[in-house]
C-alpha cells in the first residue's frame, strides 16, 4: 500500500515538472514559452571588400588649329602646297601640307606666328636645324587615347611590311637606338621649318593648343611656312635626330631619316583628314 502511494506521487510530480519546463514527450529540445507580441528575428551580417570599378581613361576629344589666329575651318584658305603621296620606296611627293600667306587679316607675312600642338601628346623628337626640316618637333599621341570620332575620317593603314628604299635615295645601313611597341599604334605629327622652338624636352607632355614654336624658314625652305606632317606607326619612337644625305649629316641621322620617310614603318596620310575636323 505504501509502495503504491509512493509510485503515484512520483508520477504526479514528474508530470508537473514536464508541464512547467515545456518538455514534450518524444522531443529532445526545449521549447521556450510563447510570449504574446514578441517575434524573434535573426539578422545576418556579412563582411566583404568592395571592388573599385576600373576607371575609364579620358579620351582626347579635341583637335586644335596648328596656327594662332587661324581656325580649323580657315586652314584650307592658306594651303600653299597640298599633300602628295610619294611613290613606294622613294622620297618624293610632298609628305605633308604647307601653310603660308603674305598678307592676311592684320598681319604682313606668316613668319613668327605661333605654332600650336594640334593634338595633346608627348614630345618625342626635337630637330635643331637639320636638313630638310630645319628646326622641327615631332609629337606622339597614342591611338587608343584619341576619341574614335576624331579617327573615323583618317586613312588608318594596318601594320604593313617595311619597304626597301630605292637605291637612289642613298639610305645607309644602321639600327634604331630605341625600342618600339609593335602591338600599339600612335599618331605622330611633325611641325617643320620653325623659326624658334619653345622650351621643350624629349618626354614633355604638351596640351592641344599649346605653343611649340613659331613659323619660320629654316631647313630646305624658300619662304616662311609651316610644314605639317602626319604618320601612324608603332608607339614609342624617339628619334634623337634625322637628316637627309648631306655633308653635314651623320650616317645615323641619314638612317633615321630613311626609317621615318621611306621605310613605310611610319605610314603617311593626308594631314587635312585630321585638320578637317570642324570646331
């Protein structure tokens, strides 16, 4: 009788405990008592390092007139000798365009007029009274930095084999003292027959419209004018000097001249294709 009473009390006590702590028969987890008006939320957080977007390179969007006081649209009015493509392997034709006048606007003659960079770029060659260009500057502008709108009218030849110069051109053997990036193309502009050169050094950056010298009559020239010459070739050219075959020129200068003018490594196109971009 006493044993049965103890058993009954044990069962009642166990049931009461299970009810108080929320245990469910057959379950192994505790269920917290529900509380009205309270909803449990879990906030997940993650940590990551944001990837900065690749900056878009700023393109060159402007072509400037190479002559002070003359707009791009006015340049055809003062052409004294137009571009004429040379025969392959020869140093003939007229490998640029010449600008000159005797009387225009309020000026008597073009000599001394400021010459300005037509495109932003890097100075790669400075010639000091070398025949035939006289005082001259060459500025390089990588093609990929130029807005395609500017390039669309250019005769942009693909990389072509070099040409063996005609023997009558007197091109000596030699080698370039600089390397070039054959996978990248640049537009090179030569400004020739200058009277004075601005204070520039190889590697200097110039902006569109920046003064680089003045119109002159240096080199192989019979009257003051600007000789403006455009080519497309491998990036990275750095001619220390160049000159045609004369008693005063070195073999290295003559070799450089032939590479620039005759070899087809630097391919000519009519400068007016660039300068005809209207303001």
